[in-house]
C-alpha cells in the first residue's frame, strides 16, 4: 500500500482512535442497521456482483453481505480495525488501504460502498477519481455521509467547539455532493432514510433534552436539506 506522509499521519490518527474505542468495546462507528436497510432498499446489489466497501472499519457490512453470498472486499486505512475485524469475523476479505489510493485494476467492481467515510477524506476529488476508475461502466457508488447543514450544528453543540473540522474536513450539502459526483461522471439520486434507532438515540442523548425531540421525527418525510445523513445512489455514466 502506497501512502504519502499525510496519509500515513491519517493512518496513525485512525489507528489510535480505533485502538481506544475497541478497548472499551465500541465496535461500530456508524449506523449499521440503517446502512443495511439502505442497501436492501436500493435493490442495486445483484447476484455475482463484485463489491468493494471503502472505509469498512472492522468489516461488519462486509460480513453481512458475505453471508448473503456476495463477493465483497473491504478496505480501511486503519490496520487496527482490519486486524480486529479479521479476528472477529474470520473468513472475510479485508485489506489495509487508503480511500484515495486503491490498488485495484480499472473496472474491477460492479458496486462500491462507503458509509461515514466521505466526510473524513480531505482529497475527495482524488477519492472519487479512484472510485470511478475501479467501477465498471454503469456501476454504482452507494454511499452515506452526514449532511453538512445538520452535522455542523450537531457537532458544534456536542463538542462545544469547532474541533469537528479536524475529523470532518469534507462535509457536503446535498447540492455540493451532487455537483462533485457529477464532476467525476456520476448521476446521482438521494434516498431519504429514517436513521432513528438505538444507535442514533444513544448519540442524541449527549445533546440532552433536545435530542429526544428527534425520536418523534420520521426523516423520510423531512426535506432533503434537513436530513441528518445523505444516502446516495450514484451511477457511473462515464465510459
């Protein structure tokens, strides 16, 4: 795996973060339940598809899809997360790689996935160029990333600072994300999901009474600009 100095520093940062969280039993950083519901709802995944998940963490999505019979590879910049996932899940295919420098040949995959990754990637154009390159013509990039409009408010209230800029350097609004994907040869459709479940409510507790308001909200009926997370079906239209 080739990494420049900036990526190596990112790897050290995420290795440290994963190490600390795994030591206290925190295995999932994202909303696994809603992410899997999104994949099922899209009906994009087909039998015999070759699937790549970038930023797979410990590989929970890779494991779930492998159980369903898909040929799935997971990559993550954190060697700590990958090692833990291989030990936990056994026979799944995980590799240590950065999101900006994929080692696969052109057109290697039918579908690329990422959940809670895009906002962490500083060089988003480089990342999208790599995703477009490794996808076959007509392939799909299915991703989820926090909505800039809502996440800036949430993170600022939670941390009582602007330190979120360090780990979320690439938050996008719906319009910004659609334009960036179009720049790299993708047509984009957004899917509204309702992310309120046990995982989300636990996070919202940190906001105090304000957090409980969200328990009553069905985000499938909320305008796109007010979504907590952006769920995207991006189809490669460039040959």
